[in-house]
C-alpha cells in the first residue's frame, strides 16, 4: 500500500449506529448513487401516552460505478454517519487480470460498515471535547447524544 496522506479520500464508510434514515445524503448526492430503504416501527416508551414512530434502516448501498467521490454526502450528513476511509483497492475496481469487474461496484451496508475501522480520526479541536464519532463508536453503539446511541440498534 502506498504512503497516503492521513485524510485521503478512498471510499465512504457507514457508521450505521448514527444513521437516522433522514435521507439527506441521498437527496444531496448529485449523481444519485446512494440507495436507502427503510421501514417505520412504533415502540411504546415507558410513561408515554402514545407510541413513538422511528425509522429503521433496511438497506444502505453506494454504487461506486456512479459515485463522483465529491464528498457532498459526507458533508451533508448531520449525524456523522458517513466518513471517508483511505481504502482504494476494494471489489469492483478491477485487477489487471480482469477480476473484480464493474458489476461488483455496488456495496451494501455490511461492507460499508467494515470500512469504519479504517477511518482515521480527525485532529482534536479542543482537548476537553468528546471523542470523534469514528473513534468512539467503533463498537457500533453510536455517539453519546446522537440518535441511535440510546437504542443501541444495529
């Protein structure tokens, strides 16, 4: 692997615990390469009069055959669910022998989630600040104060 700068754009990693299925990333994507499916579940909170509805992520996929690698989805996500990972030799990029063709360029959330462990942490802004979501939520529990952190959904 070549020596790459620490925040190199390679692939987009999904931190699923922070995804609230708000669809902002898919709407802001200029080439519509993000595909999201979800359903709504209702759950009764203790002490609440009415059940609360919440969206549950069923599918999150990125078609890297269409992706421009512009990063608009990463910047637009208000919940820090998308991050740049420096991986660049992933399935679909092809090899000189022809393996890994274009048909393998659509990656589902299980693959996108594995790349979160490769996301380098950003430089700290304040010594007293909470840890970055990339480092605090590698176990899949979400970031404190973020949707999904209290429900511990996967």
